[in-house]
């Protein structure tokens, strides 16, 4: 299929579905898109096209794309247009990926359900009436509904993997620092990572390989060295007994693991990450403080509106919480204590992969497998407590605290709702991660 034919197909799907699903907040001018698609097709004909030629890509509304509305799904930046391309966008354009528009999301990435957007709730196209997950809700929903081939999201504590699981698509969180964050309006500077969503592992791998790498505009970004999967594969099964996982989800994941072991002849080892149950309590002080600090620029003087005047209650909750934790009389002790626990969890994951100090019996492992979410997606508008909503990320947050790479691959359905299986690999082991994920996907 040509880029132009693919584009026209996607635009028709958007016209039919987006009014209901609300996955895309902005779609580029049709004439402009068609002209760009024709240019890409010419390059394909001449054999000069890039790796993403023919692919239609949607972008989460907190990643800068020049000339498009970078609203973060908030009235604070409702009229703000990107004045430059984020590094990941620049790389996509260089490889002839066609960006179709900006995706809905939880406001400023504050939320895990897709319900906190200032521009309306995003529906789950794979289970209408249920949440799509968040905060990259529109990114997952746009892929699942066929509005694009792949999408970019950002993952702070599961914000790519959570909606990927709920919507029945593939979503990947790269190793922290492996992808430039230049041009991302992040929720938490020490945790956020831009990553791909797609219909298949292959699509996510393709997009990741385009956007990864060192960037002079992001001082922490770096080129990692990945290893290929060996002949003898050992997978660690994470003990989730302390995390209250829904019994039906656990049974589905266990059946999938048994299928994998039977067909691939891989070895299993049960592992336990000490104090993983502290992940949620460690994560939120970090997020609150860093989000509070990051939002001080939204004062209504330079651009946009004052955030405290127009933002929703979840954004205000995090600003208020971050402000309280940051008060001078606390001397930063809560924030720095959370950083210490983050470092502790990071070390425990490293020990598990290497098989050190009894975390993993008889040597190391290639990956860790677990559920993505401890509970099924709830109905849109259902009365969920803050504690319940926050605990929905209990299985994904640890990978952000540790800085590891992780991916959600569709595993099946429970009560008609999509469920993903989580595969976690050590830092900069994305090549190994994709090999394992591809094998799981095919079973």
C-alpha cells in the first residue's frame, strides 16, 4: 500500500471513529498531509525513502511538534503551538514518517485512566464504555482503532504500558536515558521516557530504533549496548503476592507463561524483588515534587494561562502535594528519602538480573515476566478512589524507578477486556526485550 492510500484510509477511519473515541485532539490539514504523502511515495519509488516511509504516526500532546497544538490536554496550554520539533520528532521526519496529529491524554500526564483530559474523556476502542488507561490514552486508542500505524507516548510510571494493556496493543518503555527527552513536557524529570506504541512488536521495535540514541540537546541521553538473546533463555516469574493482583488476570498470565515454556523450552525461575510493594509510596513523592517544580513556568505571563486557574483536580492535587513536600521546613527530607528508596529498588532489580544475594536462585535471568495491571479497566465515570487509581500502576512503576526497559504485549482477554503481559529486561537490553516479546507475541 502506498503512503497516500494508507493516509486516506486512516483519515476515513478518523472521520468515522474519532468523534466517539476522542483519541486525537488535532489532525493536520488534509491537503498538507496528502502533499507530504505524495512526496514520500516519490522517495519510495526512487529508492531514497527512510525507514518509516509509508507509516502514519500520531503523537502524544506533550511532545513538541512544530506548528501543532502542544496542549498536554490542558486549558493551560490550549492555544500553545510548538515552535520547534522535539528530537524524536526530528528523527521521525528524517526517516519519512508521516505525523498525522496530536493524541489525547490525561491532563499534563496526571492520571492513569484517560479521564482527566480537559478536552473530554478518551474511550477504549477495544472495550467501549471502559477506560483506555493512561496517561498515553489517545496514543493507545489511536493505534487500537486504526487511526494510525504507530504512536508516541511517554511513560512515567506505566503511562505507555498501562493503556497498551487496556487497549490490546503493544507499548514499550525504553531504558531511562536511551531516548532523548528534548521537547517533552514531562511529568517527572527523573522518571519520564518517550516510547512507541504499535499493533505489533515489530512496529514498536522499528520506531524505537529510529528515536533512540545520544542527543546533544539532552545531557542524560546515551547510546546503550544491547545483547542478543542466547540459546538458553531463563525467565524470572515475579512474585506478586504482596500486590493484590486480580485472580483472573493472574490465571491468564500463568497460562501464557506455561504456553511459552512448553513451546520455547525456556526455563522458569520464581523471583522476589525485596520491598517492591513500596514502589507506589516511593513514586508519588518524586512525581509530586518534580511536577510542582516543572509547573512553576506555567504562570500565565510568558505563554498559556496560569495553571492553578484552569487545571483539573488531579493536576491541582499534585501541585498542592508537591508544594507541601517542597516547603522549606521539611528540608527536602521526604523527596531525598524517596530518591534513596528509588536507588534501593534499582539495585534490587540489578541483583535479580545478575542472580546476586539470593534474589534469583542459581544464577541470573534474561527477563522478568508479570502482569501489567493488578485489576481490570473500570467503566468510564465509575467512582474510583485516589488510592485505587494510584495502585493500578503498582506493577509498572518499579521499572521506572529502576530505569529498566519494559514492554506490554497482548495476552488475551478477561471478561471481554484486553489484558497485557509485561516483559522487563535489564538496562539497555532492548534488543533482547524485543526478541522475547516477539516470541511471546507469536504464541
